C-alpha cells in the first residue's frame, strides 16, 4: 500500500468518524429531555414503591463487587424500614444481581437503626454473592444514619 492510498484511507475514515459523532450528538440532544423525564418518573415510582404510607424516603449507595449499589428506603414514622428497592447496580448477571430479588430485600423490612443489618447476623446473603449482599447492608446502614 503506497502512502497516497494510506492518507486517502485515513482521510475518509476521519470523515466517517466526524459524521458519526455528529449524528450521535444530534440524537443525544434530541432525546435528552425524554431520557431525563423518564428517569425522573422512574425515581418517583421507586419512592411510591418503598413508601406506601407516611414517612421518609432515603437513598444511599455502597461499593459492590462490580460497582456502586444504590438503594432507596422507605422509613416509617416509627423509624423502621417499610420498603426497599435497588435503584441501580452493576453486579454480575445471574449471581450478584440477585440482590434485587424480593426474597433478599424483604429481610430488611421492619429493621431499624438499632438493628445490626449485617450478613450472617440478621441478613442472609445471596448465595455466591456475599460482596453484593454486604454492599446492600452497608448502603442500608448509611441510609439509616449508622
């Protein structure tokens, strides 16, 4: 391959990259408001899911196996957890992401700031995902101000 062909190829590839980048930016600008509205609606739905009665909704996050695990808690007037939901996580599919299962999350219902909220104490970890389970416990403790 001679130098002229190489330069021509690089120039054409650069043009394709600039056009692709411009199109991607245009799509982002066009959909930005819709994405923002949907994220806000999902967050409000999460609040309604964890807070069916009077109380407060609190969010917190802790480091899991593959990244941050963010939770939202509904805390009733008595200071006990009345609802919990995982807002975001990047745990291993099929293993660590089982922290989102109701069977795991319902263990936190009724716990309060006075509860240990620790794996093997009052929380049963997801099998094979103890780091992810501990991350949820830590985020819950943070949310409760422990």
